[in-house]
């Protein structure tokens, strides 16, 4: 196998007569844009995966890089085929860099998994990380069931976050960094014959759209969060000789995040926790993903009517006149290109598109010509990414809404505030005859759109 060093081109072993690190401009500005798009798209795709899955993806890219480099003979500039192969290696290397970036982010997080609920203000101390490894979500729930304060590591962890005894830290919900399924089946004790427990088959959720839309997370220990936003300021102007210009005030507004409550009810049987050693990991994944989905749904669709929050579709300006023409290839591209404003997004590679499932289905079925990429594939390659979400409401009169995120200026566009601590409230009476106990998990959050021009509401006519 040809070993390839994965620098910018990754061609050191295959192209001895060329500079191994040429500038992207060797391929022209459009190709440079494609390289950046590949890296961004791969990073976004990998951020939804576990570290193990990202590592496997990097290995696949490495194998493809080695195989592609082996196809080169001599100087790739000598033939059109050689140039195409060299360009393919550049794009593969860009994908690898995007995957590595996502892996480094996942490994830097205190808890690896599809959803991370970790403090963003001061980070975790070494003591808190040690307590997180020892603490158990099941023990927190068992304490709530018994109507008592948690003990041991759980009590210490809550105290480290300065939480009341009735609250569970978000870090206790984060999926463990170890694989969720044991390598070997686990034996359930206390049964008449040996029973082997297979890995849990988890529920499937729509997932979080918060990260895809560039929403900043803020963990709030208590009180309310005020986010200062500079809304207007100095406007330079050409002046005549000796001319003067009136001073202008810097205008600062404050977006205030106030707690809104989301609750989730579920039934708990203590005997199941005792019989199933893998229930802890399954519960962590299920509850954390359920919370992520519910939060994302409100960030998108909250109508601002108390007690609901105001979500993006409520806050953004409606497109006005509904799309008149059925979505085709040019109109699919326009979902992203139409959001380029030269300020918050300077090219299509700085625009991410979130659409409903029916819009994505239509975008994946339109083509510029036979044998070419579909509209959805084109946006996946050239834009910051396109994603379908089942959280977007179904089409009305064959028109479905979506959101284009202008990511040219990262950070500060929108804020999701989550108050530290999840509270379990026990109800031992409603299902007492069934031997079950009802638990309600309450948590507090709010959303603020701090830079509305970073987003654009879009629509697509589907028939």
C-alpha cells in the first residue's frame, strides 16, 4: 500500500516532482471554495457522530486517499486524468481535515455522545470530572423515588454545581464516553436460567438543529441572563475640507433570557433498574436526546404565546408572497444563494440550509441535466450544508418553510440558555396499582435571536 502523508495535498509519496504543499490558488478560486466547502461539510456531518464513528470515518478516508494516490503515475499535470486524480486527493484531504476537527472537538468535550449538556462558563474542574465518572443518573432517580436527597458521589456532584438537593446536574445526563453496548452480552442475575442481555435498541429522535443553525449555548447557574447587543454605531462619511460630522451614539440593546419550563413524564420501575445493568446508559441517551429534540422544536416553532418561547419562525420575517414556481434545480440552489447578502454571508459556502423532509425529498429529485448531481447533492457539496428536519411543520398548500443560516460571522447570532440542573418530581399515586411510579423531569431554558440578519426564512413550492 502506498503510504500518503496527509498534508494539504497528501501527495508527497506520489508526486516527487511537485511542491507537496501548493497554494489552493493553483486550482483557481472556485476550486479553493470547493475545498473549504468539503472540509466544512465533513465537519458538520461528523459532529453528529460519536468519536468512535468519526475515527472509523477518518480511517475510510485514509484508505481512499491511499488508493487514489496509487493511481497517480509521474507528474499529474501531464494528463487531464492525472489532474483530475490530484484534485480528488485534495478534496479527500479536505474531508479528512474536517473529520479530524470534529474528532478533536468531540474528544475535548467532557462527555462524548450525540448530545452534550456541559457548562460553558468556567468549564469543569478535575474534581467535577472525577465525580461525573462516579455519579449515576439511576441513583439520582432512585433518590427522587425514595423522596430523599442523593448520597455519595451524586450529593458531591450536585454540591459542586451549587444545586439544591432536588436537582440533578446536566452532566449526569451526558452519554458516557465509553461505548453504550458491552463487547460481550451481560448476564441478568436472579433468573432461573442464564439470560443474556443484548444491547439496548434506542428510540430514534429528530436530533438537535441548534448546532447546525449556529446557536450559542449558555449554561445559566441561576437568575436571568442579559446579552448586550450593539445594534447601531458609527457611520463614517466623506467630508469636505474643513468639514465636520455630528457625533453618533453607540446603541446597545439587551436581550434577556428568562426561564421557561419544559417537562417530560415517564414511568419508572425500580425492579427494572435492578435487573438490567445497561439501563443507566440507555436512560442517559434517551433522556438527553429527548430533551435536545424538544428544545430544538421550540427553538424552531415556539410561537411566543405564554408559556412558550419565541422561536425562529416566529421571530424571522415571513418571505411574504409564497413561492410561485415549483422547486427545480435553479430554485434549489437559490435556497442558499438567495441568502448571500455580502455581509453575513459572502458566498454560498457560508450558508447552511435547514428544510423540511418534503422539501429535501423534492430537492433530491431535481437535476440540472441527466447524469448530474441533484439539487440537494449540489447544496451538500457547495454550501455549508443542507439538512432535513422532521421538526419543521408539514407543507401548507404545497409550500413548506425552511431557514437559511448565514454563517459568515460565527458566534453571537442566537443564544440558547439552559439553567443548570434537572429536577425530578415524583408521583407515587397515579400508577401505584401497577407497581409503577411516575416521574416528571423539569428543566428551564430560553432562546434569544441576537442578530436576526444572520438568518433568513425561506420557502419552497413542492407541487
